[in-house]
C-alpha cells in the first residue's frame, strides 16, 4: 500500500550568526537609494538628515525612545540621532519621523561578541523582520530575489517559495515561525500609516511642511529648531489623544493589522 507523503513547509531557523547586525550602515537597496537621493533632500515634506551612505536601520520614534533607555541598561552608547524629519512652518518645530544609530563602526552598537545585548527586549522592527527586507505586499512582482537581505540560513526556504502570490503569502507565514514575516508585513503597514497621516495632517492644515528649499538651508533650520517626535506631535496637535497613541503603538507592537491581513490567506 502506498502511504501518501505529507509535504511539510520548511521552517526558517536563525543560527544567530550576527551577520545581519554587523553591517547596518548604508544597507539601502539600489532603487530606494536613487529615490532617496532625488527626493528626500529638500524637495518633499520629509527631509533626510544624514547622507544615504551614513544612515543605518531606521527606528520609529517610539522604538528610539526605548533604545535610548535600553542603552543605559546594557552600558552602550548607541549614538541615536534623528534620521528623517518634517520642518513644520506652522508650529515652527522639526517633527522627527525616524531615528538611526550612528555607531562608531558599521556594526550595530548593541552587538557584543556577535550577540545582541538587548535580544531579550522587543528590539525594533528592523531587528525583528530580518531576513526580510520588505513584505510581498509592498512591492510589485515579489519573488525570492527581492524580498530578503543576505542571510546564510535561507537555503531550505528560498528554492521552495511559490511564485503564485496567494500561495507565497501562506508559505511565508508558515515558514517563519519566528514572526519575521509578520513583522515585515506590519512594518510596511506602519510606513503606509505614517505616510497617510502626514498627508492627512497637511490636508487638514494642521502642518505646513517646508518644501523646495535648498538642502543646506532646510537642514540648518531643522538643526536649530525645537524638535518633537511624530507620535508626540500627533497628541500635541490634538490629532490623537494620549490614550489613542498608546493603543496605536500597542497594536503595532502586537502586529494586529499584519495578522488580520495574513489571516485572509490562510485557507488558500
Ligand atoms: S537572521 Fe540570518 S544573518 Fe541574521 S543572525 Fe540569523 S542567520 Fe544570521
Ligand atoms: S539591536 Fe540587536 S538585533 Fe537589532 S540590529 Fe542591533 S544587535 Fe541586531
């Protein structure tokens, strides 16, 4: 009698080599690099405050706040600096959207002896989504070549990724029990949320971003202005209550929207 063979989805297992945390500077995909160089140096509301070659992983403002606390607990100077901002001409404040760690080497400052010294914490989305660079929902024609960063533990996964989108989502959800897939999906959802919140703030005339200003001038103005984190600004401007802000960040932390999105694909 022939016994049917169950084909099991291979499971990703990080081998904790530390390689993805060793070179976090300038790791921007080529197409994103071109866009950044062309648009985020004074032409659009969002202004990049560090050269593309100097930047490292972006941290959301609430993540940067946590990193600033954790660095003291583990005796690290993570050199956390603003990465992207909006110069708001109405409030005359620089609204900080994301931060980055400008360490003294290309490695993450929290990496000690090839181990993350804050691994026991929530860390940041950029830490938890690797080996993904992005989710299949955020790119046209997602495939095994454009979803991931360099990771030596992908040999069982890559050849098995289905080409069909629905099957790909189902496969990725099963193949990454570490949650990295859901984290990648949620991080893309947060990017979209932030972009639409900025547009909504402009539409409602709550902010008036400085645009089309020579880069040197806008950088000087941002550096000399009072600064406020984006989510704190939303509360200050009455766009969210403090309670709503906390709930929003909790939902992000719990990947609520990503789970809802991916659940729709489970029965394919
Ligand atoms: S995700 Fe990949 S590159 Fe990063 S530590 Fe794990 S095995 Fe190494
Ligand atoms: S905080 Fe930890 S996981 Fe995140 S990049 Fe640094 S060393 Fe890697």
